[in-house]
C-alpha cells in the first residue's frame, strides 16, 4: 500500500523552507519592534474554547472543526485559529493582572475541514498577533501599522487596507432587528445557507459569496450607518490615528469578518495583484471575548494571516527571497588517512558558526567532488597527504571557481573573519 499525506495537508520540503524562514523571521522581528512577544499555545484545546470563543453558530465551529473524544472521554478540537486559545491562556495565566497592554504574537498551524483548493489546506499556517487591555483606537492603528511594515519588509507595498466598524452588542442588537426586517421581505431570494443564518446570525448574510445573496443585500441597511455614539467616535478615532501614521485606507462598509467575537474595528488587507486577488490578512477588535470566557472586561484586538496564501502572493510577484547567502563548506578527503582530520575540521568549523560537511557515506574522492558540486555548497576544500605534509589547504569557491590558500593552523579563525568578520 502506498502511503500518502492526508488530503489537505502537505510537506514543506527543504527546497522551499528558506521562504518560510524568511517570512517567519521578518514577522517576528517586526513584532518585536512593536513590543509583541511570542506565545506558544497547545495545538488542541477543549472544544468549549472554540464553541464559546469563536461562536457556536459559525461555520468554523459547526462544519470545519476537527473534533474528537480523547481516551478520557473529553471533547477535544484541533485549533481552527489562534485567538480563542490565546484568550483562554490569557485568563488561565493571570495576564489580566499584569500591566496593560499585553501584546502577544504567534506562529501556529491551524486546522479546518474545508474544501481543498489552491492555497487552501486543511492543515495551514497562521501568523498573528493580539493586543489586550486597551480599548482606544490608537492600539488598532498601531497593530495595523505593524502589518503594513511587515508587508513592506516582504516587498509588498501596494496591498489595500479596508476598514469598517461593526459596532458593539448595543448597536448590533438594534441593527440586527432592522436587517432581519429587510431580509424577511426578501427571504425567498436568499441561498439555503443564509436562510439558516438568518435567525441566529443575520450579519453573516452580508458576507455571503452567493450571487443571489449579493443581489438581495445590495441595498441592505449597513451596521456602520447605525453605530451608537461611542462606536462612531471610536471609528473616527481609528481613521485619525491611521492618518497620523500615514497609513492609507478605504472604508468598506460590507466587511463583517466571519467570527462571532468581533466588535467595532474590523479590517482586511486586500491584494489587487492579478491572479491572486483577495484578502491576505484580516483582523478586528474583540472587546467581549475575555469577558465571555469569564475573565472580566478586557478589550482586545488581533489579526491573523495565512502563510500559504502569503507565499502564493510573494511567488506571483516574484518576491521569493534571495538564495541563502550562508557559507557552507564541503571537505573532501583523499585517502583514509585524512578522514578523521576532515571530520574534526568540520566540527571545529561548526563550533565557530560555519556550516561544513564531509562524506558520511563511503563515497570515493571522485564521487565526493561530484556530490559537492551538486548539493549546493558554496566552498570546497580538499585534504590529502600533500595538504597535511605542507600544512596548506586550498579553498575553492564553487560559485566563481576562485581559489585561495590557507594555513591549516589558523584556518578556522581566518575563515570566520573572512565570512562573518
Ligand atoms: Zn455601539
Ligand atoms: Zn447566502
């Protein structure tokens, strides 16, 4: 029987890992500039974390979650996103009594049972961040500016930021009634999914991709037009704070985001690049989430982006990061006498931060040379009797074929200086 990776999962091979490292490193560096510290949370949680956090009525919880009973009979779910687990951790670890704001960032795998399509997997990778403890719009703008700086570092300068406010529970209650009234008159025109959504979560109907629903809701009342005073002020404050930071944005009153915990600010970064059009990052405020978990009134805001989607975007723009510039050296030994010396030299080089390899498979000298040429090493060194007698070795660049002599006695020190001095 041939074993294959489960549908919706994939291997990330050594040949492509460089891109991943590049993106992850840029992300963590930018987060750290903004005072966000990394948090690592479990891959699975009690199912309740997501049913309460993400929302029982959402597609994510109802249809897409990997849920199972463990051997102790507990209902467990693989995390479909990061925020609910982090909120759980925030409370469990007493972060509510630490000085605010608490700024956290993460790099996780997440799992959703979805239709597999280009750039969309059942196991996928997310980078994201959360800021707890500030209700003011300036923290929203700061988080958004962090994402924008991250994109710039990757070479993406033209993504469009769209913002909206979906209000607080107060304004939403009022709005839901008027939206329901509007939809009820047009109920027959809605898709089946939206007919089910209509009662519990009418806001999601505005987000439906079905053409029928798009037509029906074209004239629907919008939440951002009926915000309470506080929410309206907050939204204006966000726009001012973004302008202060010279961040361009558009207001898109139809953004609602898919998850129940959002309040007030919601935003998306959109790529207008041909071929990969669409959302590359989304987030929003969730002022009620910690309270919903029993952790008291702690406001929060966060975002997440799919790494697979982001890499597709970079690929399509030709932004694949440059060749790994790291020096890596291959030592080929001639004859058995120098095998041990070559191996010890490798260890010395590695101890000094220089990647080095020598043969471990019993290749002949000739085969070893061939291997070194193919395997992507930057430099080749040959050690045989001549070299040990004279105490001088040649280092050959495999990029431009230039050669240089070194004394064996201070080889490591000199290479270290030349490569990394
Ligand atoms: Zn409100
Ligand atoms: Zn629909």
